[in-house]
């Protein structure tokens, strides 16, 4: 039996796995692993880096859960409409009324049949990811701007429902600000490209799984389980993109808010704050490191700037490691790499209190995440 406990919503889902050591030697641990991937939690893996801001975590979860529900709906549709597994294990795999995928006969699909399957899958993926770009890019950036206008204690603890009413106006303001249109445009192109690439990759995963099932004469029930494994991977890949892109744009929104303040002609300095479980690169290059915020990249190919005969790393809205080799990474304005949750704090007299509050919020959120996990017993 597997029990997934959601302590925040006081809910519990119970999964029963019958005869785990039967069915051609499939192990109990593999079944648990599939559930872990599908639910995005684990007893064995390190807790992922996490945002100190409650509203940001809620916005991320909102996006991820919506996609996961749609992915589950697609898997259910394939299982019931294409594979017919609800009828009998010996039923042929069906798509609509005119495409048959039959592992018993081993007849390969024609190019025309694959074309229909691809069109159907890509249409389904388009539905799954519809309206997600707006949330990942503009909404996350607007949320970062709003949080930066609040006292740090309020920003850390404010729930998303108390901010949602302000988000549309902030998004509209971002869209009309010529100073940041390039940043938004790049984020839209980059995120849109990642989602399209994800859709193509996911189609390939399903295509290869079906094809291999034909070759190995697997039953519809066996194919259904293999597809469940692939759809768990799809959920995991989506969570990675959602976490990274939203953190990236929320950080850029905070930087934009800092640069828009009346700083009386003085430069804006920020200090990096890394999440618990951060990688060694972030701990060495970002955490506790002071950078200088600028509106545009410095002249030349580098990212250094000078102030009063002191050299600083320059950070500007939109600066990223996209397309750069790991050996060439520089300190980005948003996330440094996939799953990164580093953030920036204004570096000025009294900054240490703010920095400490962020770190305390990260530690608290990480402990809460540890409590929400799969607890299983056989």
C-alpha cells in the first residue's frame, strides 16, 4: 500500500498495489518509483531548491497541477479509446474508428496512420500547455515586481489569493513599458521554444513506446503501463520547465522593480541568496556575492562594470545562461540553471536582516516540503 499525504490540504490518497512480486518479476520498488515520478515527490531524492515566497510557490503549484491533470486526462483517453484496456487485454489498440495498433498480429503502422496519431497527440499537447506561457512569463514577472514593493516579512508570507487581483494591472504595465519589452520578448521566445521542444520530445517518447510494443508483441495492458511510465516522465519534465522559467521571470520582475525606484543617481547593489540544497556553482558564484544592477549590458563582451575604482559583476534584466556552456556560465539575473532558486536582496545598510529573513523562509519551506512526501509500507 502507498499513501501520499498532503499536509497542507489535509488530504490523503491511498494506492493499493496487489501482488507486487508477480507479473513477470516487476518489483514493488518500481511501482513506488512510478508513483513518485507521477506525483513529483520522493522519499529518496534530495528536496529540490525552493522559493522563499509563499505566493510564488503557490503560483508554481497552480501551474504544475493544471498541466498534470491534463496529462492524466490524456493518458486516460489513450488507455480507454486507443487501447481498449477497459474491455479486455486482448483488444487491439484503437485510435478513432479507422486506425488499429495490434501487437498480436504484429502488423506495423503505416505512415498515414502514424501521421494521424502524431496530429492527434500534438493537438492534445497543445491543449495541455495552452495558457501556460502567459503564467510562466508575464504573471511570474509581475508577481516579482509586486513582491519587491512589500516589506520583506509581508512579501515572504503573503498568500497568492491576496495578490491575484493586482497581477493583471501589473502585467499590462510590463507589456507597455518599452524599457523591458526586449526582456519580455526574449522570455516569450525562449519559454515558447522550450514548450514546443517538450511537445516534440513527448510525442517521440509515446511513438517509440508504441512502436517497441508492436515489435515485442505486448498486450494493451502492458503498453498502458509503459505509457504510464512515460507520462510520469512528461510530468517531471514539465515541472522542471515550470520551476525554472517562473523563478527566472520572478527574479527579473524583482530586479525591474529595484531599477525603477528613485535611487537618487546612485547604483543599485544586490547580494545573492541561494536556496537550501543549492549546487556548488551557485554557492560559490551567487550566494553572499555582491553584484551591481544595470539597465543594459556593459559595453564589450564581458559582464563587468566599475564604480569608484571597484570592479563588480553587472546584472541586468534578461541576463541568462541560455545557450552558454557550463564552463562559460556567468551570474544571471534570474535562475542560473534548471531548478535554480537563487534570488537577490538589495545590498545596503541593514541588508543582513533581510537576507536572514529570506534564508529563514527557505529553511521553513524546505522543512514543510519534507513533510509532504510519499509514505509507504507493504
